[in-house]
């Protein structure tokens, strides 16, 4: 049997990883500035993370959500503490797409409506409703297109108000920093307009923090740069440092009923232990605070390269935009300098999503390599 060929693959075969480095089957060492789509938050193979998972594995790794699991309550408390969202409720699942599906479903239950507003260049996942609210028709099958979704431009308050005024929309879903879409951000005024208009017309505001959450942007969630309270917050990727964990945080205005949401693997014992380990390391090593100074350093280094058109993003969810396509530059960084970076739907953008344990010396190495590539480009 062969694999179903849906991934374009680089000629690299990782066999082990440690902190910000990946090692392939030929013994080459790669600097990981992508973290497997922002998944690796506390570094590869962090000793506390490994120890916590091993200890849990020796006790119980999984049972269904039909039983008591105190680890879920512990995880809810720690997320509440670090995010300062104490009044929200936690529902656990396994992936970011599953988190989006449950968020949209919950908004529809709450409002008794079915239409959704999303934004151009958005990416929210590849499953049923998640891909329907993703602005990429190439991955949106006819089956998914049954969903009723309206795509708007960021910062078009008038268009948003006109749509919400119909009172047909269950939700507005947004990324405070778009990931796959190229690190675009709505304006502060538009952020507040979304919250105000959702309240006025009875729609739910959903903040998609699947990629930006868990301290990557200098705040625990990216939307927390602003003083808003979304109805639902989705999270995944960096939540488990590689172990599949996802979840939503639900505003107290939305009430739970038995059976309205469910999951087989979500919130299992190993998943909770993995996420608790991540949160413990984030706090002990003060990684959220460090992202701010590292962003400043990154920007100072990037400003010294004349070919960079724009620096985008916040914290360690960053991008370098050029006046030309960057696919060949990224290949040279991988094959000539052994550095992983990320792409996006913006073909002129290199995305930087490293483990939050990255240090200035790693950024120095990257910019030295990038300068060499750009000089020869």
C-alpha cells in the first residue's frame, strides 16, 4: 500500500529533535523556525514535558468522557489562571479543526441561526464547517459549500453591520492575526466594532486562537491585546507541544446542556498531562514575557536587510514580506543552511513560528543565512 499523495514534501527525514533543533537521518542539524505549524511551543523533547507524559502513561493514558477525570479540571484552572479568563468554561477536543467545528456548532445552538461571517484570507481548518469558513475554494469541496458563509474584508465596518443587521448570522469568526492567510491583522477599531455589532444583533463572536494562542504573541491569546470578551475562543497547536490537544473556551452567557457537544479522544489523560506540562513550562521559564523582547530583537535584525518590504505579526508569530515570491528562498534556507521556515497563501511572505524557547543567537544565525541567500538571489 502507498500513501495517499496530498502533501508536497521536502527531502528531509527528521528522526529526532531537541529544543529548537531537528536532526535528520543523515545526522544533519536543522534550526526549526516553524515548529511544525506553530505546534512546538516549549521546544522539542522538553525534559519536563517528557517526564510528565511518561509518568501519566504509567498510570492511565485514556478513558472516555463518561467518567471523572480530575486532570481536566486541573487544566481548566491553569488555563483560567494564565489567560485571566476565569469565568469561561473549557470543552476539550483533539484538534484545531475540531475546536472550530464545536465553536460554530455552539454559536448556532445559542442563536438558532446558521449563517456565518468570516474574513478574506482566513484559514480555520479542513473539516466540514471549518473549511467552509476558510477563504480557499481549492480545498472547499461541494459538500462543504452547503454551509452559508459570507466573506468580508477586514476593517469594513459598514459591510459587517449591513450583514449582521439581517439577524441571520450565528457567528462572526476571526483571527486576531491571520496565520496561513499571511499575518494580516484587523484594526483596533474594527476589533471593537465586531464585538459591539455582535452584541447589538445577537451574533456570537468567535476568536480563532488555534495558531496564535498559548502565549505565542506576547499575550496568552492574540485577541487579548484588546479589551474584548469573545463568546467562544478556539485553541489547539501549541497547547500540547506536539501531542494532539484542542479545545474551546466558552463565555458564561452560553449555557451547557448534556449531549450538545462530545468527543472520543478529547481531554484524555495523556492530552491533559501534555497541556499541563506546556503551561507549567510557559510559567516557570516566563516564555510569554520573553516573546516580547525577542520580537523587538527580530525586528531590529530584519530592519537591517534592505530587501525586506514589511515585517508582520507579533511576539513569535512573525513574517517577512518581500516584493517577490519566496519559495526558492525557503528551499535554499532548508537545503543550504538547514533552517526550517514557513510559507503562507501570501507567496511573498516567509513565516517565522519557532519554539518559544528560541534565543537571540538563533535569530542571528537565521539572518546571517538569509542575507547570504538574498545576496545571491
